C-alpha cells in the first residue's frame, strides 16, 4: 500500500538492504513494495521496517513463485 500518509521503509533480504518509499499523492492498495528475481535455492530472510514514526506502513499479502528446474 502506498499513499500520502506513508513514507520510507527499509527492505533487507538475506542481509542486503536498501531504503524505499511508499509515499504517493493518493492511496494505492495494489502498490508493489518490493520484488526480486533469481534467488537461489534454500532459505531466505526478508524484513520490512517502517523508518518514519507516525507514517503508515502496511501490506496485505506476499506472492512467492518458484520455477521448476526444467523451466529455467
């Protein structure tokens, strides 16, 4: 979700992080907050952190897709 009451947040995937923003002029419930491709097999850790106290940060679901080895 993005909107006027949203702000910066951090995304850390397997120890590598970056800062993004969900700030927008109007509310967008379908806003993609983070996407990644090409992760290897095994466990991965993903952490979102709201960086601005008083700003909203939220999401309602995550989609995770895997591609069978025969299709790569």
